[in-house]
C-alpha cells in the first residue's frame, strides 16, 4: 500500500519515468535489507530503463523533498545500500558495456553491470578487471565504485580508486557531469567547471592540512578522496570513489 504522503511522488514517477516504479509493501520490504544486519524501509524504488530515467527521478525527488539513494546488488555488509530514501536500482536495465578500447585497456560500463559479467566480456581479449571481490557473481561496478571495493589482489592491482579513470554522474540539481582528470580535454559544462575550480582552490588552500591529517590508508570508504586535490594530476572521478 502506498503511503498517502507519497501519493504525488508516486504519481509523478509513474507518469514521467519509463522504468519500473515499486511502492508496494512487499517490494519495499525486499529492498529494506542488504548483506548487513540493518533494516530500513525505503520510500520506494525506481528501476530506471535509461539514463534519462535516472535524471528525471532525481529531479522529481529534489522537487518533492525526498532523499535519493543509488543501490547495486546490496552485497556490502555495512548498510550502504539501504535507507529511508527513494532507491535507484540500476541492475535490471543499466548493466551494459558502453565502450571498450583494447589497446588502451579501458572500458566504459553502466553502473548495474556485475563484475563476473564484465570479466566474461573481457576474457576473450586476454584481460580481466582486477578488483576481485568475493561477491563477484553479484556485486555491481557501480556499487563497487561507491564502496571503493578491493579484494585479494588489491596489494598488486589496487582498489577501485586505482582502477577508475572517470565517473559520469549527476549533480544534485540533475546536471550531468563527467568527473575525470583535470588535465584531460575540457568539459563543455559550466557548472562542472565551476565545481572543479572550487575544489582545486580548496585543495590548494588546505594542502598542508590534507597532508598532515588525511588518513594514509590503502582503502577508505568514509567520504571523498580529498587527497586527490593535491596530487600533480588531480582526478575528479577518483575523488568520488568510496564516497
């Protein structure tokens, strides 16, 4: 049964989003748990059929004052995939390989692709994605990025933050942005350019504080990797990994 307080939210989502909209008690109950010990009932679930759906759902959530939470397969043990929010589940539709460059050994994927599926795609080319989490048959690349996942090979190959070159994401106002190395081709996006400039100025101003106090750990999942801001070649995509 739909909460009457969310009736406008449900109506707008069903009218404007092409993907699946789930607000029934059974679906919300299924999405209230993950691999952790916690349980939090979500407001509802959007299963976007396209990137446009994600942007529309974000805009509606902002206008209706509802928090938004992206979710992968829910394999993390610390409750990152649950919350009293509108969940965005990308596993059903947004799970494809977008672009692959064998020579450069780079691949662009949607957030819902599962690690084992990615490695199955790469295997005929003699390649693999080295962040080998134990839940590889379920964990999505989007969730792994948000969680800065690692694995048994992390000492040799690094964590997600060492294996992500860029992230395409939406800002809070729904603006699309391509977070990447600041030394790459400039983005034709004024909002993104202003954001990057502010972040670089912040890094320059607080460089000594970041060097002295930011934890020097191999894996961090407690927020933005602000130490990226003081590197020779800051990467805004890696700033987001683990956040």
